[in-house]
């Protein structure tokens, strides 16, 4: 409640000011001054709710992915070794854009997103004016029609732990997202053709997994901060990997899904992932 009261005080201050007195324009001064938004979208309560959501989504969700990734990197030397080997190919100061292009680092981040789920509660959507038609790809001609006003939702928790897509779904495994590219140049032998077919199958599975990822939601309501979140995580994982760290009074219960508060929460009273810094990592 203290958090909300502080936000409300800032919103009230923005609404009380004239635009000519704004020293530092913000998203809320733009919302206040918008000629397109109806008055109902500019009420103090509406703007307060928007500010709370932006603050929580921009801090708590990336934090969860980071602590999950950090914990597993420190408890799984095989994963950390692969990540450090990949980072070594980029020199001492790669940019965020360069880091996001690294396949294994991206896989670590993606797996962390998968096991933190974004929103664990159902986020309903309603199309008020027209029916929604769902067509089955594997059964041409068969479809389902949902009438206008039907509330539709999916559970990110259920999708992200679907064993048909993610075998052993509660295991942290970045290799789920990595596609092997070691097919030999000679494509004449049956062994090579078999290897290529296997790679094509793996590529299709990874593509299906990516489509099933709902951490940032999908469609027109997709999270507007997803690129910033991924850039932050890429940079922080790269920085963390360059230090020799040791977990301190931390175990799996500090990162495991234990409670559903519309977002994933570990055990109550957890102090998060704590570490001892032993120095810089020297390969």
C-alpha cells in the first residue's frame, strides 16, 4: 500500500500541473495531454493502475528470470562452461545487440523465461463484436467457432510444462533451444541424409517451442518491454559469467515454483539467490 500511495502522489502531481510547467516529460504527461484518449483513461485511478503494472512488469519479471538463470548456472558447471566458451568468442566488451545474437546465451535466457512463466494466472481476452474461428491445422475443414463476448484464455504454466514440447519440463535445459549445425558438407551418403533429417526435425521442434512461449504474451497485447528485458538479461548474464561466484545459503527452493500469485513465487521468506564473490573468472 505504501508503494501505491507513493505512485498515486506522483500521478496526482502530474495531473495537477499544466503541461507548460513540465520540466521532465514522462509517459504520464503524454497520457494526460493526449487528445485521443477518453477521459475515463486519464483518471487518477486508471493512471495509478497503469504505473503499478509498468513498475512490476519492468522489474519483477526480469528479476525472476535472472535469479533462475543465475542459480542454474552456478549449480550446473556444464552449462556455465558452454556459456563462457561462447562469450570468449566475443571479446571483453560485446554490445547488448551482439550478446543477444549468441545462440547459447539466448538459450539460457529463454529457458529461464520458460520456468518463470511470465503470468502464471490466466489472462482472459474477449472479442466483443465478432466470432472467433479456430481452425485445426492437422484436420483441414474442421474448426470451432466462439461467439462474440466469449472469454478465452490459456495457462502459461500449463503450456510451458507441456511434456510433448518440453520433456522433463521442470529441468533447466538450455539445449532445448539449440539447433545443431554440424551436418557435413557431403550430402550424398545415407548417414549424412539421416543426420540432416534429424536436424530438420529438431529445428521444427524448436520452432514449435518458440511459438509456445508465452512469457511476454502474444499478439497485439504482447509486452512492449520484451526487447529491453532480453537486452538487460543478456548483458547481466554475460557480466555474471566473468566472475567466480559461489552460492551462499541458497538452494533450489529459492528459485522453484512454489506459489501462484498470478506470477511465479518461490518459497515464502526466500532471500533470493545469494552468492560469495571469489574474484574474476580466469579460464
